[in-house]
């Protein structure tokens, strides 16, 4: 049974109670995208967390939240596949190349969904708000 997806506690418990990472190959539709050329052009698969994890284990044997880097996976719908964009320092604490913000990732996803990232929408008072203030990450596009 899956009790929690977090790594805050002991990783030994995590290894016994959680799915292995290869579940992402089938669970996120990568097989569909790799075997169906029509699906590849119209299906966007995105897996992203709201933060990374510290490179050092805490007292419970887990890893705490860390905002310095965040991993994500994208496939299909115009994404250039088979690449790694950016790198972190040796401890995985800070970006050293390919730095992007969550807003940049959002702008890229909206672009792939044919939603203009610079478009505006009104709030209940009628004031305009941008969909996102991020920039499209062109290096991710095929």
C-alpha cells in the first residue's frame, strides 16, 4: 500500500512501500507516445514536483524539501525528446546551467498547449492578469 510519496522520513520504508521509478515509463503514457506517431504530436505528458530535495539525509534517514532545483519530465506534443537541459552543482543543490523558473516551465507548457503565455485574463474585479510571466524555454522544443 502506498502510504506517502514523500521522502521526509526513512528511505528504507520508502523503498519497501513505494513503486519503483520505472513505473513512470508506462504510468505516464511514454509507451503510448513512443508507439503511436499520431499520439506523439497531440499528447503532452508532464511530470513535475513543486520542489527538489536536499542532497543530505536528515536525522530520520530521509531528505527535506529544497527549492534550489526541481526535476521534471516532459514528452510528446513538440518536446524535443531524449535530452537533459541544465545541470546542478555536484551536490544537486543549485543550478549551474540551463536555469529556468517554474514560470518558465509554465510558459513552455502553455505554449505547447497552444495557449499564449503572454495572454491575459480578467480577475473578478475585471483587472487583467497574465497567464504567466515566464519565458518559453526554446531549448525544450523540437
